[in-house]
C-alpha cells in the first residue's frame, strides 16, 4: 500500500498493529446482559448434574493421564513449529489426533481432564491442542461429561479481533483515489492473518458446541459465543444459524415461558448491538464519488436475528407458553 502518513506513522505500520490480535470487544456481551444473569437464574433447565465416576486404581489413572499428557506435549510442539514457520509447518485440518494415535488407555474422562487443564503458548495454541484432544471423545458428550464440557466451552479462548474494528486508525489513514486497490489488497492480507490465527479457536469452539446436549444452559452458552465472535468483528451468520436452530428447539420442547421471554430479551440486545455502526467492522475501501471511504457490514444479518426474536415472542405468547405440551394418546 502506498504509505500516506499521519502523526508520523505510515498506514503499513497501522496494519501491522491491526494484525497483532486484539481480544474481543465487550460491548456485545454487555448488551446481552453477560454477568447479570446466569442460565439458572433465568429459569433454564440444565442437565441436573452428573453422576460420580467409578473409582480407578492409581496405576490405571496414571496410564490414562500419561496418554493425554503426551498428546498435549506433541500437539503443542506441532502448533508452535507451525507458528515459527507457517510455510513449512504442518497442522491438522480436522480433529483427528487420537484417530491416528489410538491407545487402549485412553478414556473420555481422561480427555476431559486434559480439556480442563491449562495449555501454555497462547489462545491459538491452547485451542489447537484441545480441538485435537476432542478426537478422543466419540460423538456427543455423555451425560456424566456434559456439565464439565459446558464449563470448558465457557472458558474457551477468545477469538482475535477483525482488523476492521480498529476504525479510528483506519479512518485516519490518508488513501488517495489511486491507492484504493493497493489499500484493499493489504487490508485483505491483514484480515487473512487474523483469520488464520482464529481458525483453531473457532474450530475448537464449534466442535465443543456441536457435542453439547442442547438444553437451556447450552443455548445461553451458545448465544454468548455468538456475542463473543460478533464482538470481535467476525462474520458470524453460519454459527448463529446453528445456535438459533438449537434455541428454537429448546423453546418449543423445554423452555418455560419466563425463560423463553428472557432469551427473547437477550436476542433483542444482540440485535441492538450488532446493528450499531460502531460494531460493524470495516470490510473494504470504496471509491465514493471520487473519495476513498471505508464501508462496513454487520457481523450477523439483522434479518436472521429478527426472525429468531419473532419466533421466541410467538412461542412465549402461544397457548402452550413456551414448551409443547403433549397429550397422551387416547384409545377409542
């Protein structure tokens, strides 16, 4: 990009700053009422706890832990090598570590213990390692692991922020009419770098959510994940669709009236936050009547949020009041 300066810094210097990876903005989470009410206080029905696992002798427990510890060490080295040399480093495209490295000592509980511990190397490294560990748990989480998995999901590393959220720096950069193409190319490169860093984080979050039991607690956790991604300026339509489908199912079959109405308020807060101009990341520079101007887009299609909100309103005010009531079959 041709330089163009302001305050002694070139636009290229700003781009280096945008790509450094900021944490997600809190404004969307605040709009959803994060911290003000938990799923339990909203009346959502969770999984009711989990049964205690049967006692395991020390030698067996040590063998199981050793398999997971070895995996964490190897996967950490794998991802760190990739970060040092992305061109020659190799990372996995899907969660398959334990499919390639099976062990008779591996158990879902041992994997969950690995997910519950910290991993050094930063958020992307932790997410990559734990995303791969999930390959040691087949299918969805069993009832005895689901509550622990939900806690792990809520603590998942936050995504890095889209460069287009740094509107002040972007707006202050002087871009001439003839520099628009070069500016967009360099901006796209910065966006790609952040997307690359976010890949294991979002893959890990996606995998965790997909395996959770879909109830009121996971519905709220999924919505907070949506807010976290949107707050980071990331396009979130696809993941929102998954969460919205689960919320609809919950509202029809398990949510009581007060819980559905509470969820409706969170959806309204999400719509308000996503619709604000300051929360729409810049996506490209456009030639507007001979002047270079940044254009922005909402992180979630407003129509999708509206549709979910209207569905919840209708469900809460319907004759069953949120949650279908089935009558037993009557034999004639």
